[in-house]
């Protein structure tokens, strides 16, 4: 009897569908390929790099019938949703009608990411620590409200803006320029017609990811993201230029995060009768002198936080995802390892990334402790890879210490390059020198 027949007989075989096209989704593919129960991995839409390791398809996710037909034909019995847009569009609701286990919350619960104003109201209602804010809809609203806040000012587009809808302004003049961009020039379209003007929080950022079935939960290893484009946290905000972890934090801080933020958030989710939450809740934290405060919620894995978390599990990610999607919440164990992810980005990122630039070097290079994950890349007929997005490739390193993991990630990065590519050279530096961060 072959492997597939044996697995089907036991009822444990998994045909996985992953939704998304970036480094996060390639990381999911790599992790799930290690499961003995996974037979096939399908990705919609994937990219030309992911296609070397999984079956990629061009399916219109806006067409429920086309998606349902595909899922039935491929005998998909687990769907893992990578990005936020499909969740906010209600992809989980569509699939669950056909009894397909989905790792990801329903459309109603996805409002926690889909609307910054909804999320802020949710936090205030449930007394979850966060920055004070007001809702604004025009430049005039900004002018009337900005004296309530101190510089720097934070302006957040209400809707989804591909991780670029947050402006940190050091002066009132900068704030008014951004207000003009949001409300008059409509740089974020409908997503930016309403926004939050928010008090900037001082402290250090921490990414807290929580696996949950809506009631029970598991907090994953804490990871530190690096949002700014340039070293020393300078330059514009990005979707994330790199991550490192686990971050070893004091037990009292862990307790504060659990008791003051995670548990009240899940109690709030349980009180929303229209919420169904089987997936991951990403809580972006700022650790201030007054304690941890919520910057934002995401209803999916962070990118590139996930790239650091996946290699640390002492277990089978397919079992974890299927368990959560089916309404359970397993207890997880972790390897005594560290990881780091360095994002290699295109020239012009984040505003206007240059596409179509040939990538030089060995894109397939990997070692037992380092490898590449493919995000914004495209292949031509001669099997030559080119840049095709802002964040192009992730370089991941693993080690017995944080220092070793970071070194492995940077050594791995040396195997490729392209004209005017960008990357930060200080990923994890603050974790190695806590007194500076």
C-alpha cells in the first residue's frame, strides 16, 4: 500500500491550499512540506519561486463558485489564508459553507484588521491599553484636533492599505501634508477617506502572535520586527524589513501582556456574536513605561514575523493548523533555537519599487541553518529570475543563539544581489544590546 492510500485509510492525509503570493506564503509551504501527512500543497496565486516547491494556480478568489469547484476537484481538506484581504472579503465564510476547515477568522472578525476605527472602538470598549485617538475625515478635522496631541503625530488610514497606511509625522506641517495626501489626493483610495489621528507611543515594539479557537489560546514566541526602511529605525515605514527572536522578556511583562491584553481581547471576541475566530491574532505592541499597549490588530500571520516563528516549532505545523481550523487549540512545544529574517528589497521600496531587475547569484542556495524565501520575484522563459515587487527575497538564518541566527541570515544574503537592492544591516541589533533598545 502506497503512502497516500495508507494516509487516506487512517484519515490523516492533508491536501493543503495556501492563499497568498509572498515570503510568508513560501514560509508556510516550506514548513508544511516537512509534515509526513501532507500529500500536496496548492497555492493561489503563489509566485514563480514558490512554484519550485508547490503547485501554483491562477484562480479568481472573487468568484466563489470557481473557488469551490477548485477545492472539490483537488480534494482540499485544509485552507491556510496568508494575507488579510481575502479574510476581510469573507473567504473563510465561503469555504466553511462547504465544510472545508479554514485557518483564518470569518469576515465579521476580520474587521479587527480591516478597520482601524472598528479595532480602536473594540479596544476602548474592552479597556485594552492603547493610544488615545480621534476619528478624522478631512484636513479641517485634523486642524481642529491636532492640538489634543503632541508630536510626533500618527495618522492611520482606516481601511487596508497594504501595510503602508500609517504616517508618523514629526511636525504639524508634516501632518497637514499627509492629511492632504489622504483626504484630497486620495493616495489610499477608499481605505484612506477616514482615518485615525493617534498619539505616538514611546517605547519598543514587540510582535505578539496568538493561536486561538476564539476561546483557548497559545501565545507564540515573541518576535521583534523592524518597520523602518533604514538602519537605526530611520526612513519611511514599510511592511517590515526584518525580524529576529525569540525575544526573551521578563515574566512580569509576559503576565501583563496575557492578563491585560490577550485575555481581554479574546473575551471581547467571545462577546461578539457574529465573530468566528479559528486562526491567529497578531497583536502589535508598544512596550511603554506605563506597560504594554496595543498599536494594532492583524487577523493573520505577520510578514516577516512568521518566517522567524515557523522554524522554532517542535512539532508538525500541518497538525497545528488543522487542529485550530477544526476548532481545537493544541499545546505547542518549541525548540531551543533562535531565528532571524533579513528582507532584501527592491530599489525604490516602499514608495515605487523598481521591477524587472535581474537577480544575480545562487537563488537556490541553502544550508541546514539558512535559506531563502521568495516573495516578489518572477522568472522568464530562460529560467532567469527578476524582481517583481517591493520586498523581493527573505534571507532566513537559524542558530543556537540569537547572534548565530543573525550571522547565518546575513551570510545567506551574500549569495544573491541585484542593482541598487536595499536591506537593513542592523536586524536584531537592539536585542543583542538591550540597553540600547
